[in-house]
C-alpha cells in the first residue's frame, strides 16, 4: 500500500515534465515533449547523459533491497491524408497518402504529436550484504512497435493514424559498500544502453525516440532503514555527505517517520512529499503535481485556451486530456486555495 502511494507521487512528477502546458499541436511544445530526467542512447552524438546514479545510506546488517526503475517510452503519432477516399484502407496506403500536421473530420481534430507509454522494471529483492563489492545487473528491453488506425468520414477511409515506437534497451546496476557498523552505501545506476539506430531525416522526433523520459527510481528496504540524504541525523551526517547523486534527487517517501522507502527523481523534493496538501485534499481534489505554483500556472494556462485549442488537445493522448478535464473541473474555491498555497510556498 505504501509503495503504491509512492508510485502516485512519482506519477505526478512523471507527467509534470511530460505535459505541463497543454499547448495545441501547432506549437513546438506539444509535438516535442519537454521532460526532465531524460536519458539518451549510449554514445549519442548530442553529448547528453545516458545514465543517472543515486547513492544513499542503508542501516541494517540483514537489509534487503527492492527497486522499481520507471520512465516514459516515447511514441510518435503521425497523421497521413489519403490522396483519395477509399472504402477500406489500401494495403499500399503509404504510397497513396501524404503526411499532414493535422486533419479535422467533423468535430474531431487529429494531429501529429507525441505520446508515451509508462515502463517499469522491477528487479527481484536482493540481500544488500550479498551485493557488497559485487555489482549486480538487470538488463531489460522493449521491442519496436507500430500500429495503424484508419480515420473514416461518411463510412469511407480518408486518413490514417500511424503510431510507431522505437526499441530501447537498458540496465539497472545495484551495488553495496560497507562504510560503518551495519551501515551500507547503496549505489544504483540506471543506464540507457540503446545503440541509436539511423532514422530517416524526415522523422523530426528521431533524436527523442529512443530516450528514457522522466526517468526515476523507487527504493524499498526490509530488515533495515534508509537515512535521509538531505536531513540526516547528526550521527550519520558525515557519511551521508559522501553520497554522490547524478541526475536524481533521493528523498524519504511514505508517511513520516517511516524510513523504508525512498523516491529518487530528477525534480528536487523534500523528504516525505505528498500529492495533496491536507487542506486541499479534504476537498476531494484529484491528484496534482505539487498543489502550488506549478498547478496554479497550469490552471491559468488551461483557462486561456480557445475552443479550437481544447478540441485539438482532446485528440492527443489520454494523460494530457485527463489533465485538462481535471483542471477545468476545479471549483473557484479550489483555484483560490491553489493561489494561497502558491503564495505560501
């Protein structure tokens, strides 16, 4: 149950970078998802990171560690307009179609954009003692995927939605180091080991297809406990200061004073982050990013959207549409509460 609550907090961070501002397809933000915590393919030509590392202290001679590595696997959605309407989608439709930025059929707008699939890797629970000086690896991969969906108008096929996703490979490395009496330094490294494939120049999103977007880690410990990295007890402060983190910020998660879970995200958080502040959660609000300035900015952006922009957003993927609906449904009192919370924080 606690792990699931930590996952919900992680999801809020996951989609904060994925679709903070629901812009229409004509703008650059919507087709190109702007995410934090992005891992690029190994040896990429952009000089971008292909790995991230988290280190933290674990106390407990018999400690056992569980991990969840999570990220968004991006997926391109391209719209093609058939040169001539057809009763059924032709097998050689690609020779009879032209790529377009968007097309409107009746009240529905279909647009070229980018979607994402959540990925989660859960290596088996391991004894920390057994990993001292013995790095253990869990390799993973997700295959190439593609599907085609015809768009009909008056019973005839007039356009095509093509979704395509590149294959990716990765690795989770975990290692322990004894640094005190029953005290371990735990090191976790998440790598994107994909060898970047050569993609056609026409694929505008080619350099983003094989990234891990919004990558983060959830850590759990049994028969032991974690030590806060940002506010360690005095007896652990010196050792905690030796922990080196790259691309991730680890904090205690769950309900204080529980020390059995850590959340490591590319977003800087405090220990025991919560989705909803108590005064707003009591109003039955939905999950939000941070209930402060980020949600207030999102609410104001949604309120200024035109009917056409809303129609275009509705044709994007489900997470973006849910965020719009959630924000539109906010009552005036809740908007005021967001504003007050933003000012306080």
